[in-house]
């Protein structure tokens, strides 16, 4: 029996748009092409990763060049490409579309759909082979598409090890279901369940500028100059994570999908065409390695993250700490314990330096300083620390004035 093929194509450093286009076309063709996927009259959803309003050069979001080339290939096959995305819980997808340069594609006549926009029709679909899910709510546009091409960014992820073409599919969910995946069902099993109902027929990974460390949004950009492509999304993710220096046991979403035979996760059963893993491999810094470098925690600052916390609160806390660090105010968090996500009880620490972040902890609201929101905004988290002014774009003077008034 022939092996599943995954294509690895390297570009030169800092490739031009034409060089990226050539690499995408070569990788797609090496991996078997879009025949049967992009056929006449078929609607093909192209799903980038626009997790947050950040440019592709940050390493956080898929380059519009890559989605444009995939869309062109779909059109060349006679299909109708639709680029569709819904960003992080609580974030504005329209802003993410603009920041990542997809508004240019719109201006050129490509369909770019914000799946969070008002009026997006949702349908509840059964998940007959679900382990965690029995049903899930999805945009009708995605459910009724003839095919899906996942076009993720090559990134580390603070919970899942990496986020690639499988994890990328969580971005088609409405926010309420994104939260449920984390705090009710568990992200590895529910993401594998999702794959059983909206399985991409092809994946093209943007590894031109990747992200290591504090992925999926706050990591460090890393030039890899790579495109990875294939028809088996599990195999594509297994090869890409190996390129990033990860073992499958570190990557919960890929491992779960492979264990359930939703694709091939065993590298010995995959034929890598184009370049080789060994030639392009680079060990990515893990999220947990980066966190202590990026945010020098002052003495006594502890972040307690429940097992089922979704990315919303975790990333809001990290984002707030980054802002405070930039404003040289990080030491104001010394001695605080910050809790987020579902919790059965509170840690045994002094209540006057205990900060509860997010509505998941609302039942404890009378027991410590509680910051409401799902997720809360940065200004309110900062207020929770006793800093009463906005630091959205780091309003340092206001904060320091406030501090000096109090001392
Ligand atoms: S409160 Fe925070 S952890 Fe809980 S569901 Fe909302 S964003 Fe997620």
C-alpha cells in the first residue's frame, strides 16, 4: 500500500511574494494537487489562522499570500474559494482581517468572511463518532461547503504543544463553543471530535515566518521559510511538529486524532516529498520555556490556571502582564496569586492579594478580588491588581499618578 504523502518545500530567506507563490504551488502539486477538491461548482472554505489582530510577520497569523494562492488554485479548478475565519474568544475578527492584510484580498475580489459577523447562521450538527461531543454548533457556510482547506500558521501553543491544521479548525466555532471546548469537553478530545464532522480535505501550513515560545499569540517570530502540504491533515501536522522538534506525545490534538485513526500520525508510515525533515528541522522553544524569559515574574506572583481554562483568560492575563512589564509596573503584581478557569476551590493564600479572573470564577466573587468578563478586558485586570487606570495602550503616567496619590 502506498504511503500518505506530505510535501515539504523550502523557499529562500525572506522570500518575495512570487517565491512564496511558487513554493505553495510546488508543495500542493507534490502532495497530489487539489483535483477532486477544487472541482467545477464546488465551494471550498479556506481556513487561515487569524487568532488575533496581528500581522503575519509577527508569526501569529497566516499570510494572505498563501491563502490567495490556494484560492487561485481553487478557482483554476473551477471551484468557488471562500476564506473564512473567527478569531480568539472576545477578539474582533474584522480587525484581525485588516491587521493581517486580508482586506487587500477583499479589494481584489476574493471572498473573505468574518464568521463572527452579526447574522452568521449557525446550525447544530450531530457528532456521531464523538467521544466528548454529541453535537456542535457551526456556521452553516462551513457545514455546507463541499471541501475545506486548512491553512494554519506553524506555531507553538501553550496547551496543545503546537497549533497546526487540526487545531486551526477550532477557529470555525462560535465563541461560546470555543469556550466549551476548553472548559467543558477538554480541548484534545473535542478538537478530534470536530475533525470527524468538518474534516479538511487538504492542509497548507504557513511556515514562512513561524512562532516559537509563547504561542499562539505572544511568541517570538521565527523565520523557517517553509511550506508543508498534504491531503491527510494528521500526517501534515505530524510532519510539521517533527520539523519543529516536537514528539507526538507533546502534541495533544495530533496525538488524539492519530490514536483515533483520523489520519496517519506515525512518521514511519508517511512519505515526505520535496525536502526532508532532517534538512529543515529546528527545535522550537516551548511555551513553558519562554514564559519565564518573557515575563520576569516578581517575587510571589503565581498564576493558577485550571485544567479546563480556555485561551481567553489565560491570554488576557499574559497580555496584561506584558503591558505592565512594558510600563515598568510588573513589580506591582508581586505577592499576588491570579486564578483563572473553572476551579473547585480557591488556593490557600491571603485573600487580599488573590485575583480571580473571568466569569468561570463568579461563584467565588465575594471571597476575593473578582474581575468579571469572559474574558475580562485588560483594563479591568489591571484594576484588579489595584492599579486604577487604563493601561490598554499603556497609560503609564495616569497609573503612576494614581500610585503616587495613594502613597
Ligand atoms: S471566563 Fe475565561 S476561562 Fe472562563 S470561559 Fe470565559 S474566557 Fe474562558
